[in-house]
């Protein structure tokens, strides 16, 4: 069921809640930068029907309202996450799963709401990073990457963020239209996106889905988040809050966005974690390895409920 959750600063978030409300464990899914909750569609389809799943669009993504000026930051996203959990999962066990920026949001959560992290039944970090995102070159020459990032930053900085949303909840969610592009531009964008975020095995339908989510994201919000991540995301020490939590770290060995060495940094900070590498996979594990991701989530749920988890191949 889709509905609206309003944050403490008035932003309407698009939320989808599936599974039994009285389930002993709720899985909360946080997507990545320029994605939206649809990135989890295939993963959710493979989860057991008895599992409650709460997924949402970050502010400025999917159908959620744009971030008010100055609020496109990871600490604000972590507060959104904390408020959503407090309001929608007041009782029972909670397992939080974050992909890319969603994982970074979980790291910020350890700083902004450490008591919440201490009570989590499980946490999964998928294709994410704890620091040094500004040093990435994606396998390209550094001057090319620098020029591209500077151009994108100038473009997004010209996009104005919205003011706080109106009080009427029926008008809060948005359906942004993707910008018009020629066929040649669309094909070139798809080819670049496929190269950047997918590994050796991919489905065109997934590449198109990722492109559509990117096109519908609010430019001002994603630009602000990009700047915050590149300038301020350095949270290796924050991972210490997850040492007492059952954790898993998943990464594709062909990930260009948050490469393998970034996952190693997280795993070293969490010595008891389950560290899983997927040969040939890129950044989009919720698409590329959706069955395996779902199976890993079910392992965390089983452990949270005191059951013997099934082995994952």
C-alpha cells in the first residue's frame, strides 16, 4: 500500500508498505542516489510473504517532494529514516537495508540517532562507501572525471530547490516528467548508464528503469546531495555503532561507483560482518543479483526471529 509520510520539516515522502502489519520483523529499504523505491521491485518479489517491507523514496527522488533549501544532506536523510521507523515501526524487530546512498544514510544514522542503531536487529550495506567518494575516477582519466563533475555541479546548482511543501497532503506527492531528449541522446545516455552502473550481465529493462528513475529525480535535490557526499561523507568511525548489530556487506566486483576497496573499508570496520562479493556484478545489485540480495535479507530476518537461516548459494 502506497501512502504519504510527512517528515518533521514538512517534506512528504512516498512510502510503500507491504506484508502483514503484525509481522515480528520489518525490513526497511533505503535506495541510492537518483534511484527510487522501484529499484527494490525484484528484491521484494523474492521475499517471503510473511515479511513486512517498508520502502520509501528519499526526498527529491521518485514521487517524494523536493528537499527544502539546505536540507539535501545525508544527516537530514538519516533523520527522515529515523522518523519513518519511529512512526511506522513502533514495535517489533527492524532490519535496515541500504543501497549506495541508502547505505551512506545508514552510516549517518549512527551519528544522528545512535540509540536507534543500537536496537536494530540487522543491517545490510549494499554497494556503498564510507568515505573518499571525491577520489573516484570510475576507471577514467582524472581530468575527464573532474571536468564532468564540475559541469554537472554547475548545472544542478542552477536548479532551485522548492520551499516547504503545502499543508494539503493530497497535493504533496509529485510525478515529475523526465526531460525530453532525442532518440540519439536517449540511446547515448542508456549506453553510458549501462557502462557506469551495471556489470557484465544485465537486462535492458533494468537499465531503462534506472534511467527513468534518474530522469525523474529533482535536480536541485540530487545536486545538493552530490555536493554533501563528495565534501562531507567521511564516516568510517560511525560504523563502530554497527559492531553490535548483525551486518552484511555486499559488493559487485565490477562496481565502478563504489568499488570493491570501498566495501573492504566497511568490512574492516565491522570485523564480524558477512562480506559477500559478486564476481562480474556492477553497482546495481538490487537488479543484477536480486535473488541473492533477497536471500541475504531473509537470512537477517531469520536471525532476528531466532530461526535457523537457510544457506545462500
